[in-house]
């Protein structure tokens, strides 16, 4: 059986959003991106958006309580499966996710980690900055996001490895090459 409840892990710029968009088409399950949901909240100037904006612009993480609440809302609707992108990002969020899924009588099938070379991903993000103009895609913030990833999110690799859920795939190369590796790893 192929995986349908998937957490995507990887440094900023490793290609999580890009691969998630491909997987949505291949597997027919929704893409749940806390980054996209937070950007929508910022654009709509909701109370969550107002709290999140300064943190996001500085490359810092938004509080666990806020992201756990928005993830919970979306997960409840994703009965057939999901691709979680950008959540969990801390150990507290990973533990909360396990609890949320348990409440839904569900569990994760796998954590797919995209590995990438730091300088290559900084290059990718700087290029994305020119195209999309995201507020957090400038060099200083990108370096801060990398640091936050290393300190707060990278420990999740061990968390999922210990649970036998971790699958690591190289995120380097073309989108198609990475997708081929991802599908192979998911047995999809
Ligand atoms: P990236 O391209 O860096 O992987 P995302 O688009 O996933 O970034 O998220 C952008 C920003 O939104 C993050 O730098 C962070 O401030 C905030 N954010 C997104 N998801 C989370 C989360 N699970 N916990 C805390 N903050 C988050």
C-alpha cells in the first residue's frame, strides 16, 4: 500500500512546496501548507495574521499554539490523506500532530525528508525572491530561517527515524528527477 498520510520535511528551499504540488496530482490528496495558510491570514489581516506577520518577516517561527490550531482545522477535513508541508516544525508540534491524528483514529504513514545543500537552497530562495517577491525571501531572513531550521526542525529527523517513519530523498536536481525519487521512495 502506498503512503497517503505524509509529512514533508526539509530546509527552506529544499523543494517541499514544489514536490507537494506534484504529489497532489499524482496521489489525489490535499496539500496542507501552514506557510500558505499563514500567508493567507496575513493578507486577510485576521488576528492570526496580525500576530504572525512580524515573526514571519524576521524568519522566526510563529507560536506552536497558533499553528497547531490551524493544522487541526485542516486535518479534520482530510480524511483520505494529506501532504503536510511546513508542519510540524518543532518537537512540540510533532507531538501535537501525533495527538491530533490519534483523536481522528489515524496515524502517519511516512515522513519524507528532502535533503539539500545549504548554499544551493539559498540560491534557489534568492531566485524565488526575484520571481515571487515573498517578504521573507531576502538573504538575511533566509540565513535566519536556515538557522531556525537547524535548531528547531532538524531534530524531527531523529524523531521520525526512531518511529521507523523517516524516508530521506535528495532534493537536488530537476523537479522531475526529484519527483521520480520521491515516488519511488513512497512506492506510489
Ligand atoms: P519555507 O519556504 O521557509 O519552508 P513556509 O512557506 O513553510 O517556509 O513558511 C513561512 C514562514 O511561516 C516560516 O518562516 C514561519 O515563520 C511560518 N510558519 C510556517 N509553518 C510554521 C510552523 N509549523 N510553525 C511555526 N511557524 C511556521
